[in-house]
C-alpha cells in the first residue's frame, strides 16, 4: 500500500499568537455552579476578532452549555481545569442536525465548530460532559423510551466541515452521547488524547465521519460504544487518507469499526500498532451496508485480548439515508484491496454467539464481498461448539443493522466463516480453542476464488470435516494442518467438488 501521509508533515496546522485571552477576564467562574456559556463564548469571539490565539481556562471547574469554536482559536484547558457540561438539556444547541444509523435525530453538542479553520483544543485539562447526571435529569422530563430520547443528549465535541484541526493532550470524559465526532473535515491531528466515556448508551470514542487527511496517534480510549469508528453519514465526502497508530482501545462495543453508517467510500486508511482489550461486541469490524466502497485499507500489527468475536467483515444492502433532503439512496457497495495482517487475538470466553467464532466474512446474494487478504492471523477461542451446530443455517439479514448477533445464534464453523464471497486470500492463519469444538474450522458457502495457504487448526474435537464447502468454485487449499479427529479433511458438496484443489505441501 503506497504511502499517503507526507501531506501531514507541513501545512496542516499553524498558530499565530495574536490575542490570547483568559475566560475569567470575561466573567467566567470556575466554581462548578455558575453557568459560563455566555462568558466563554465572549472570550472565544474576542480572540477570533483580534486575529486568533489561545483561550485559557485556568484551574477550576467551568460549567457551560454549547460553546462554538471560531477561526484561529485554540482552547487551552490547562491541567487542573475542567470544562463541565451542563445537566440542563436546554443549555445545548444543534448547529448541524442529522440522523444516525439507528434512525435517531442527533447533533447537539457541548463544543462545536461548523465551517471553521485552524481550531484546536489542548492543555492537559479535562472536558467532562457529566453524561450520567445529564441522563438522570433528562429522563425526568422526557418520558419516551430510551431508544427514542437518547439522541437529544449532546455530544462532547463536534467538528463539522472544518479545515486544520488539532486536539491533543486533553482528557474527554462522560459524554451525553458520542464523545467526539469529526464530520467532512480536512487536516485533522488527534494526539495523546485520553477518553473515558462510559455510563450512558452510545458513548463512541473517536468518530471520523467523511473526513480526509487525518492522523490519530498515541491515544487511550475507554468508551461505552465503539472506541475508534469511521462513518460516512453523507455520500458527498469519503473517509480518505487516514493514518491511526499507537492506540489503546477498550470498549463496550467494538475496538475498531468502519461503516456503521457507510454512504461514501472509505479509502487509503492505515491502522497499525494498536492494542484492543475487553470489547463486548467485536474487535475489528469493517462494514459496507449503505453503498460505500471500502478500498485500500490496511490494518496491521494489532493485539486483541478478551474481545468478543475478533473479526467481522460485512457487505450488506441496508442502504439507509442519514441526512434527509440532502442525500439520496446509494447502490450496494464493495470491498477492494482490504488487508488484515499480523493480528493476534484472544477471545473472551463468553461472546455474542452461542459458541464463539473467530472470523466472519459475508456478503449478500448477488453481491459478494471480495478483495480481502488475511495474513499472519493468530486467534485463540473458547471452543465448546456442538456437533449439531455444524449444520446451523445463518440468517441473510440483507437489510439489517450490521452486528455479529445479527448472524447468530450459531455459526457453523469455529474459525473462519465465508459466505457470498469472492477473491479471498488467507495465508498463515492459526486458530486454536481452549476446549474441544465439534464444528468445522472453516465453512464456505457461495464462495468463488478463495485461497487458504499454510493454515493450522489446533482445536480438539470430532467434527465431520475440518473444512466444509458448499456451492463454491475455484477454491485452493494448501498446507492445511488440523489436530481434530475428523472424518474428512474437506467436505465439498457435488456443486463444489470439481472446483476444489488441495495441495498437501508435503
């Protein structure tokens, strides 16, 4: 994959010390009681009018509603200072409304920048949305079911159609909804960020939505929802030219996710050198379900520990539209040149499925998922799959929300499940289980042009076959090892048998 990131070495960010200001000089009080929205906004506006600079928050706790960032202004929240989000819902504004993947209207935020240039947040301090307290106050006035009312709660940080954005050396805590959302913006650097955002639903960590020329480095994220998530809620701008590295990710949902909303493409994205732990709904999930092409994506050098279902790759046809009146429905998307390599994962003992499966790769009828390379993958799973589970029928879920549980409760393979797939290459794959598993290691259905080379399946058990193939063609298997006492190494049905080539490699 070609290098795409020299653009970040120059011209991304500038700062001219023109008129630094202190929020206290405009009437702000760091007593955690006074609502400082107007005072803080006055300080930002004054800094902007004077040509830009830094807006300083000295030590203290500054309570506020929605604050709008302006051109050439950096918020410097110094160590010992906290910007506190108000627990009064009426203190927040929505400057860019849209509908997210579950169909909920969202967009309110504590910190927001719309159509701005050269903005930043820094300083070693904290921005705390008080999400749990906000929710408690909210439900006293809003009696709708939680699934309908949560969208009214504010994000912590929203950056919309901005150029030149730097967020570094701050802590983001306890958002009312998504923690940070960057939409259709360019030239973004996110570095040494710490996120601890749990306690209410939909606490995504870092959300990149149709942004380009992005660097994310050396961040710690503990989130209630997806830790690092790429979206395209509009078809008008792709997620493109993005590099993320050195991240430590913990989540109640997925560690790395792409495509919860997926109208525009995801292109030229590299994610490397990351640690994922304790995720409850997946380690790495790449999804195109609203029309996106996922192209030239490399995910490498990843360690995962105690993750529920390490890898899910999904091409679907939900085809939702998220910005009503601004966009139109797309056609089903595609995958091209997607590489996952040098990945080590240990599954949690309990997963979303009745019996754990390591890798799920599936398209839909008439739209095969394709162009995928898996190399040097090591996965340890709990095992325990029963003989009868090898015959499980998996729902197609063509238009449903893309999650692992959508395909449950049982997958007919413990290791690699492939369906409606084409041009899939798997090299140097090792799968092992802690307990015996009586399902095949690999199950293929409606697969064309797949290669499995140098694969080791180290699971005890008595499956009917190690590899089960149905309605498939142009399948090449080479250097396959297995320890299970299976009746067959390969069980291919009549439609597939002539199209399977096996090389022992001995």
